[in-house]
């Protein structure tokens, strides 16, 4: 590992960025350097702009992918190399197209979950649906995370390194969101019926920072 890469990783560790962010940011900087065949500390804003045009015009990457690249390069140059670079002066902010989610009906959800034969997989998918968890969050759940008295699930290491409490209600009619609506104890899919979407998590319990 080169001293430059090690220093960048240490900078991300100091700022408590997640291991996944470490991997993504390092990979983006490596790809940028390989594109020009030079060490990244020998490159600057003109090369960055050229590279981003390459990503958008030639590789036709999505706006979200380009934004990740910009974030990684911004961190590398402004934090690791400590170069005074105002990204917005050289690179226009990218816009992501907003898409409306596809909301399944109660019958469609029941058919989907009923088609999963493996009990473990069905439980994981049902929890994801009922609580709005990501797959990576659901597979890390342990029995100790379930608080059956308060009907909540403690979710560790979510995105941005926070801890949240997902609330599961006994009666689906009390849910304020759309995700999870219709899942009742009688349906056989989830013992603690319904939960609203990620944005409707229990407002009385604030996320705790890392």
C-alpha cells in the first residue's frame, strides 16, 4: 500500500467513515489515477473535469455514480492533500432524477412473500418490507435487537453510522405510512405486524451518532 493511499484511509478513519466508504472512495481515486496513468497528487481540477466528462459522455454513467466519484475526489484533494479546492467553482453540481417508488398492493406483497420457500429468506424479506431496512441491515440483526415489549427493533450500523429504532405495531390500521400496511399477526408473515417506511420511524427515539 502506498503512503498516499494509507494516509487517505487514515483520514477516513479519523472522520469515522464506514469501511464501505473507505473501499468506494479509494477505488474511485485509483480509477481516476489509472485513467491518466499518473499519481493522483500530480493531477488537479482540469483532469478531474476531463475525467467526469469521460464518465458522463463516453461511459454514460448515472448521475449517482458521478456524484460518488466527485465526493471521493473532493475528499482526497481537500482533506488528504489539503488543497484549497471549491468543487462548485469547477464542477457543476449533478442532479439525480427523482423516481416515484412502486408501491405493491397487499395482495401482491402476500403473493411475493408466499412464493419464498426458504423460511429464513422469507423472514429476512418480510422484516425488510415491514421495517424499511436495507438487506445489509437485516442480515446483521440478532435476537437481542428485538424488544418485544415496546415492539421495536434496534438497528445498528445503518447508513451514515447511526443507530435507529424501528417500530412495529400490533395493528396495521395504526400505521402512518404505506410500507408494511396490511401485514397483520394473522397473516403469518410477521409477528409484529406493520411499520411505516424509513421516514416514519419512531419519532420519539432520536438516532444516536456513532
